[in-house]
C-alpha cells in the first residue's frame, strides 16, 4: 500500500497494483457523499470520438498491428514490448500507456483508416450519447466562403451547438492529456514515426520536416530544454540502436536565422515569431524589387527570408501545437499563420496535431477532432501526477471590499492556513530531502506585494526568510511583465533545484503554461476567479511529480482558496469522474416592451404621497432603557481558528481535518465599519 509523504487522517484512495504503463482495467467513481467505488473497465470519455476509437485501437493492438507499415510495427514493438535501461533511478524505464495509446491512435488513423479529412472521421466514430433528444444528431454545413461547421450535442454542457471544423483536406487531430502526463514524449513519437516511415518506406505521405509551436516564451524554453541538440531523442529510447546512423534531424531553435535544409528540419518556435514573420514577408515596392527580389543579407550566415517564408518553401511539413487551447487566441492569428503555411505548401500540411490538457474552443467546448482523452482523474489513479486535495475553510466566508490596505487582514485566515500547511509539508518532505513550495495566486500586483510583505514579517515562525519569497508581477493575460522577465526567468526555472532557496511564490493570475514547478505542494487561490478560467489550468502549476521519490510514496497537492475558487476547481469532478449531473442551458432572452396595439388597455395608476404626523407629546413617555440592543455579535470575540477539511478533488472523499489559528487581526476601521453597518440594518 502506498504511503502519503504528508500524513492524513485517512488513507488516500488508490487502485491496488495499478501500473501506469499497462491498460487500465478499472477506475474509481464517486458513489455517494464521502464514498467511492471501484468500477471495472475503462473510464468512459465524454469526447465525441474517443470511446469508439479506443475500442478499434484496442482490437488492432491485440491483433499485433495488422496493416501497419513494417517500420511502424518495428517502432511500436521497440517502444512498448520491452523494458528499457533505467533513465530515472534504478528501475527499468517504461513509457506510459497514455503515451502509447496516443501514438497508436495517430498511426491507426493514418495508416489503417487513411483519413485525409476530419468529416469522415467524425461520421464514423462520433458517439451516440444516450438520454437526450439531440444526443445522436450530427449535421455538417458549409457556407459560401468554404467554412465548415458541425452541429452536435455537447455532453459536457448537456446542450446542442455548432463548432467550426478544420479546412477541407486538412488532417487535424487533438490529443487531450493531463498536465504532467508526458505530452512531450508523444511529440517525439510522432517525429520519429513520420521521419523513419518517409525514409524507410519511401512514402511521401509522411513528413520529414516538423514545426513545433509554443504559445509563449516560457513554454518554448521548457520545450527547448528537451529538444535542443536532439536531447530527448538521445536520452530516452525513441530510436532503435540499429537506426541511429540514419537519424539526421536538423534542430532549429528560436533565433537561428540560418537557411533551412531541403529536408529533415525540426523547427521549434513560439507563435509570436510566426506573427512577426508574417508581418515582415517580402512585398516588392518597385518593379526592380519585383524582378530582382529582396536585397541580399549582409551576414552570409543568415537567411534573407523570414521564418515563415523559409517554412513555406519546404516540400512537406507536420505541425504540432503545444498547449493548443491558445490556438484561438489573439484574434485567430495563431490559426491564420498555420493556415497560411498549409495553403502555401505544395500538398498542404501532412498533419496538424494539437496537444493540450484542455483542448477547448473560446466557447468552452471540446474540439470535435480529439482522438485521445487522458483526464486528470486517470493520471491521479495511475500515480503519474500528485493527488490533488481541496482544502475547505469550513467556518469562513469570502471577504468583501478588498483593497491593497486591507488585503492581508481580509485574507489573513487563508494565508495563515496555507503557511501552517506549508510548515507541515516542509517537515514531511524533509524526510525525502525535498523542499516544498507554496504558490499563491493574488488578484493584483499590489495585493501580491502586500501578501509577500506580510509573510516576510512572520517568516521566522515558519522558517521562511524574506529572500526565500519570490513575487512575480504579470499583466492581464498572465504573461510575466517584460521588466521582470529577465530577472525572474532563470530563478523561477530553477525553483526545483535543491540548492534554490525559494519557498514561496506569489503571483497574479495563475501563471501561464510552462511555469510548472515540480516542488509546488500547496496552491492558495486568493482572487475572484470566473468561469472562463479552466480549472486544470488553475491547479496545473503544481501537478507534476517531484523526481527521485519512490513511487510507493504518494505526493499530494493541497488546493486552498475562497469559495469561488473552490467552485471553479471542483469542475474537475465533472470532467474527470463522470458524476451524474445536469446543466440546464440558460433560456433564450425575452424582451418585454410596451406595444402600441395595447395602449387602449392602459390603466393609469395614481401617484400617492405618504401622509404622517409627528406625535411630539408622546416622547416623554418613552423609556429608552427598554429598547432592545441594536448591536449584538460574537464576531469581536470569536475563535480565531480556521477549521480545514481536505477531500480528494476528483472523488469528493474527505481524508483529513485540522484547525489553524490565524495570526492576522482585522483592521480597526473595518471592525468599526462592520458595527455601524449592523446597527443601520437593525435600526
């Protein structure tokens, strides 16, 4: 039985003998309040295509991958039918089953089904969800401009709606994988599979040029760490030894302005460079420029062309998007830039693969081209991410009228609770020689500064020095301010290093993808989160497991926050566990206004005034001592302890209770304001 590093009153739910590199044969499901059950079989998916696709791929795998190319069969056998030398620690290395299923599904659809468009894919594999009038209805439409849509039922919303589809003859798939489950390895699988099939099978349907796009600099740097100099391909068992002499992939990172090779290019960039490239494309201003072309580059080592122009001249290309829920950001610039490449290549893109834990449209609906679904609940059961626990502040209500002057007092109970929990985590993780990190999300930069100052003042109680607190100012989009970026980038990236001293990170918003820190074990959300924020993004910064800890020691992520934050995070129960809930769509608006034809029925209502007199003579007979008190409250003398209840996020099962005493007293003017308000209400 696995033991939790941090001790709780009850054993954390788990599936005995569950191995993350084997096919799941059962899953945990919420039964009743505070109870769960073990259900045989795979966890059903609410994605449009996944359940039927899983069945076909399972059968294909069990039959030995019939119909796949010899190259694909050799690669699949090499990757998954044998154990590999240790990479981490002393245990043999295995790829996770979720990674295996993702690449198997891509190969199956490309080599066996041979789809070249998403509409035939949807027609064959769409789920006929039961229990709803519209559940099995799938309708396709195309407007005069060629834009295609699918009208379908959304089980995650329990309503019908429309979604745009990729352009005709553009093969686009999406892989939905929980944060921390190893999307980067699936990207590497795709590259190796396509590269060697084009080389060994002499089949031009496969690409040997690859573009991996990141949404921001931070994600780019995380990917660059893996792909720079082909590191990930060499350090992990992706390429059979006998084939390594044929591996000649040219890695092109951001800032590399040298010309691309005719083939075998792997281009890693953040999307903003493609935007800039598009803006700088060569447009001749004179007849001479049109005839002679662009002026030659003074530096012979640099290409005179923009990145986008160089990419468009390639013979073939396969595109992968990391954190693909950003594809629709920035007024579709991301989408438009990649479509521009697709339209300029001789045969279009060979494939476009989206990777995200939350591959959703701006309307918060899942892409209809998702072919694999690996939710957070499954990742928790497979023990490849931390077990997330919601920490309820039972006897506390959300504060109101928060300013930079009172933010510490208003949120004092939550701050005290998180610090007390961090101290317990620090003592527990000391036994495995790890340093836990507390990650606090504030609403404004000024709030973040005040919270950090208050922690520094009380740091001695918890063993936290001022220079062990890092404050990250962000703009409204969640990106780090340029003025702070250079100084913080290296320090934030190095937080997991045992020699790094940072114990507390205070930031605005939720920090965009790429700031994943393995050592985060407590997340404190102190802001008015709205429903547009994806819950897995809100906690995703702390889900990744710390390295070099035995798999029989369970790592946890405690999520503390106000009621609004809890509501957002609890959406994960609906997405990951399949609780029987119904969301009623909002009714269509009804406008109420006067109508001319009804004026004849108008009834005039007379305006009346109050009429009253003052009985001054009776005042002398009033005994003021008999008046009831206008203020009676225990608030000023109430217990300063906060009761915390902890439950497993995706099951709602309580595992621990504790009480924490707050060190923060409310400001005198706030207490006076409270008394005056109560007196006015009663008077």
